[in-house]
C-alpha cells in the first residue's frame, strides 16, 4: 500500500497503543500498531476466543438527499436498492474501465441516507471521486476525522460485548447494524468484520474511543480477549480470502478479474464500468485472481512471479503463512487457462521455482454452530 506524503496520521487510540507497548509501523500514512503480544498469538486468539482491533484509520462518508439512492447506484457495482434500513452490503466503487477506485461497505441508514466505509489510504481519493461523480439531489460528507471504529472479532465476541450493551446482539444478523449504548456510550454496532470470524464493528465519536477500548479489554480479559494489530488482521483476512486494496484489488484489475462477480448486479441498470465488465462477462477474462497453497517449502510474498513450465503467467498479490491452517497460502493473478482448481504452477522465490497448487477459497471458513 502506498503511503501519502507528510506526517503520519494518528487514530484517537494512538496514545493507548504506545502506552500499551504495541509495535508501531507506518501504514497507509498512519501510525498504526502492527502487533502487541505477537502476530501468531493474536491470530490464534481471534480464531479461538476474541481479538480487539483499532481500525479508526478507515474512512466514513455519509450520502444523503432525495436522490441519494440513484446517485449511489451509479457509483457502485452492487445494488443498494436491495438494502433495508439497518442492512449492509459489500461493493466496489469503480472506474469506467471496470477497475477499482476502492472496495467498501454500504450501510443503509434510512430510505435516502447511506454511510460508506472505505479504506484508510483511499479516503481523499474516494471522497474526491464521489463528490465529482455524484449526480442529482444528493450530498456527500466526510465524517472520517470525527469517527472512531473498533472491531471485536472472534467466537467469543458476542459473549464479551453483550454485558456492555442493552442491544440484543443475538437478534442482530450478519451484515446488519443498529444503534445503541455500549459501555454507556452512544454507538453504531454492526455485525461485520474482516477476519472470517463472527464479530462486531463499533462506530462512535472519536473522543470516546479510549473509554470503549478499555471497557472492552476489561470485560473480555477472562474470555481470552487480546488487543491485536494489523499483522494479525492481515493473516486472518488472507485465510478468509478477503481482498486487500493495493494488493489483491486496485486500478489495474477489474471486478471480474478479481473474482468478485458476486458484487456486480447487472439487473439494477447503469453504473460506472458496466460496459467493460459486461464485455468481459461475455468474452471471459484473460486473467483471474486465484488462491493457492504451497506444495514445496517456501513462503510466497506480494509481487513474486508465477511461472508455468518456466514461463511467467502471473504475479502473487498476497502471501504468507496461514497460522491456523498450518500451511503457506497466497493469492495471485494468473492467466485464465491456469486458474482451474488443482492446477499446479511455480512461484519464483529467491530465484528458485517452488511448486504451488490452485485450491478452493476461502482457505478458512468458521465452523457453523
């Protein structure tokens, strides 16, 4: 991920991260914790108990007005008209060539009011794009600076959060949200996340973030809750095959090439990028994002070359160990002819070809209760 120039930005929890001894790194222009007790420790905690992430660097926009829905429909590939108030969907914000301005989540707050959550490094770019292309009687406001976002993730997340809120969390379905008090603070609670686990993302005013962070860690201590950094967030999202902007999706690959055709709703009408994507749908894509596991010994990393019979056929976009699965995995774009499950190719690791195999994704699915 490229970082904007200038001093690093700080989330409302920056002081807490330093005070707790987190290892801090620059990330997308932000001073962020990469780990507390260790990436493997934090990864396992989220898979078996719970983890708490500061993701306040993410951006939030509000789109509202009598024509907010048709204006939003033209900007994204998914169909926001399918959302009831209180419901959320994943979508792509696209250029006319079908590639990504960004990926985002769409919250329908009311009939003509939406909130978008976007990637941290893309906040200014996304806001400028939306403002430029928003048509009709609709407005967009950037509320990123005044909004904090905490992610509580893991199989014990509900057990930890419920005593802190009167909201019936059991009635809150996956990809729905509601408003209510958490630890005495007014918040928006969504049943979403970026780890492959059950969990909640909690939006609240930035000045109140420290109180909620401390309340959640205190409440969750007996259940095994750990503060987590971006390192575990990355290994968790890779196991769950959740795309990372700047690695797996960007302005060079289309939504269909990224294997995200499920967020393109053709029947809704026109949107930016539709023409190119419709042509790819008819003719097929020349390259495709696939998941692979290493057959030979080695760890694939971003930008490593992918070879078939010694010939370059693609590039790794994300790769690393899968701590919970106990093997090395990755994502990469390859020629469509080599995208079928079971296809073997080589990853060029330190100038040596190491065998890998295309496998079904996501690599990890949480057990059904």
